[in-house]
C-alpha cells in the first residue's frame, strides 16, 4: 500500500501545518476539527498563509489553488476512516488521545496507519487501547511544520518494521528528514529542549537577567535562531507546560516540573504567540517583554 490519502485530526497550529505539508506534496488531505465550531475557519487560516507566499512571489497562485483543492475540512471524525494514514494532532493529553485512538482503531480500515504527533506522551500507551497495534506509531513534526525538516518517527512497543518503513518512505516523499526514535518521554528533541526552556524560566525567576537579555544572550552567544522565551511562546506555553509535566511524571525529578511563572501564565490564558501574549506581548510591533513579568510572579 502506498500512502495517498491522509487524515489529520486536530486543526490547531500543528494539525494545519502538517495538513499543508501533506497537501503540498500531492496527498489528498481530510482535516478534522476536533472541537465544536466551524471547520471552514481552518481552511481560511491555511489559505491566508499560502496567500502571503503568493504575495511575496514565493508561490504561484495556481500552486496555492491546487494545494487548497486537495484539502477537505470537516468536523466529522469518521471522514478519515478510508485514509491510508491518520496523523492526530489534538491537545497534549494522554486520556483524550487514548480515547481518540480507541475510536480510530475501531472505525478505520485495518491497514490504515494510525499515528500521533505527540511531543512527549507515550505512543505505546496510545497503542495499548488498539486491537491492531502493529500499525500504530508516532510521527512527530516540528513547528512550523511547513519549514522544519525533521520528523521523529516513533517506534512504539509493538510497531511493526513494515509500518516504520512505510512512514519513513512517506516522510521522504513529503520532503522531510525522518529519524527513527524509541518511545521514550520527549523522544530526542524535546527531551533536550524542554529542560533548556525550563532552566531559562528559573533563571528569570532568580533574577539572573530579563527575558530579552536571556534571549539575546542565547542568540548572540550560542547561535540559536530564537531565544528560549521566544521559542516557548512560539511552541505555545500550554504545550510547554504539558511537555514539562509529562517528563516530570516520567523521571520524578523536580528539576523537570513546570516552574511557577509558566504555570501562572497558562492559568491566565497567556499561551504565547497564539493568544497574543506570553513571555512577550505581541500587540506591540516589535513585541516587547510582557510587562506583568517585570516583578516576581506569585
Ligand atoms: N506547538 C508545537 O510546537 C508542537 C510541535 C510538535 C508537536 N506538537 C503536538 O501537537 C499536538 C497539538 O499541538 P498544537 O501546538 O497544534 O496545539 P493547538 O493548541 O494549536 O491545537 C490543539 C488542538 O487540539 C484540539 N483540542 C483542544 N481540546 C481538545 C479536546 N478536549 N479534545 C480533542 N481535541 C481538543 C483543538 O481543537 C486544536 O485542534 C500536541 O500533541 C502537541 O504536543 C506541538
């Protein structure tokens, strides 16, 4: 079986990015909005992003139209049952993802590959609720999905070699660089990156330096394209907090627990770029550090 039709569940930052990547590579894509509300809004988001590329002369209008023509948006999860591959990209919550895998395992074709774009959760735990487990794996893309080359292909406990090989071939076909990784919390990239971002937040809490100072130091001193606070805001602070919690629950070392400032920002709904405020306030052009963080967060 070659992968032709791809089902995406979840039309947030990552779901839409991955949907765009797959459609750009010629796949038919069905993108399912996983929470109530009009699914067409997601199409507008993709169309707007592609439209900017056309305006900047980086894409032909005909190419944009062809990509959008290969994408269907719906609120009906059952629309993916006939897909060759499903990539779920819903909220980073294990019980919610397990419930989804249980449903997908029952309704999808027996040869449909079922994958998760989880950042830190156990692929094997999602596999455990499925009857046909050899077709379950992780496909971990990076943000922004249309730009970042890496995909971690996660080898769950009972993922078959055939499934891994099909996923590797699929990733190469959508112009990504796949690496096969064993199913351990945070895999490779997030197991290294999350503690780095948490350390930066603790450094801020200790008063070592301001947000902009720490970001500037890592860009100018370590050649990082973004500082740790810019990166956390870009990823989404709710996602960073969930990743931190998942790693903490695995290793049980307080060093990996979400720092106070991160938890407070998430509680207040300041989730970074996607809500307009996080460590930075994006209503200002250029963004300025969130003024509420100039005094200690209690
Ligand atoms: N943001 C990143 O940098 C990044 C990178 C790689 C992977 N991921 C992973 O991708 C997944 C989605 O993250 P995102 O950044 O797109 O988040 P997001 O907040 O942009 O989107 C979350 C999606 O989950 C859906 N959702 C929310 N509550 C739900 C619920 N109770 N039940 C079902 N669906 C629900 C939303 O409708 C939305 O489609 C997560 O597993 C995350 O860890 C994120």
